[in-house]
C-alpha cells in the first residue's frame, strides 16, 4: 500500500490487522527492511555531528575575524576612548559589524545551498551506483523549517560568541 503520510503507517497497520484477521501477515516497510532504516538512522547521527562541527567552526571563524578587526582598529578604539566613548557603545559597534559579517556569510551560504539543491534536482549531477542503491541520483529537497531552524540556532550561537571579542575591545586603553 502507498499512502501520503508516512507517519500513519502504524495506524494503518492496526486497521488492516483488525480488518483482515490473523491469517494475513501485515508488516510495515520499517519491519521488512530493518537494516536499511537502521543504516539511515546512523547516517542521520552523522548529519547532526557534522552540523555541530560546522557551527563550532563558524563560531571560531567569526570570533577570529572579529579579533582581527579589533586588532586592526586598535588606534581607532584608543581615539574613541580618549574622546569618552562608553564601553557599551564601543562593544555595540563591533557587535553590529560582526552581525553584518555574519548576515553576509549566512546569506551567501544559503544562496549556495539552494543553488546546489536546485541544480541537483534539475540535472542530477550527483549520481549513485545502481547496484548499491535503489535510486540513480541523490535526491534533494528544500526543508524550509529545518533550514530556518539551523540558520537561527547557528546565527544565535555565532552572534552570542561575538560578545567575547567585544569585551576585549572595551579593555583597550587609550
């Protein structure tokens, strides 16, 4: 049987068992191909690990970029402090600048990702060997809710880690 909502498979199985009785063996695709689904779950664990590593790397890169920016602007920071700028205002300048850099990076990354997904769906340039897989190419989709969630969480983590370099910028004395 084919149905639109894959999550209803256990309800449909119960309904079929009650209608047909015990003389028929009714199993779901998960029960029939347990090895494949356990392998897919293992792949999903790798995806989560890779996402976490990517977020950590982006946090480190963003912090380093802001550190370099602060080091380059040390004279400007000294002049602004001599003129009487408050530490909060100085930190706010660097946080806004870092947020702008983050936004450009996220926008560029999302455009690149959507372009790759679109090209793959149109031209199927990532092929799979037919003897190992049921598909001839890698299927890709646009999971907007997952993409928005990953973007939001990654942006939040990166943006909050921008506070550490700005604390150092406020400690520079004129």
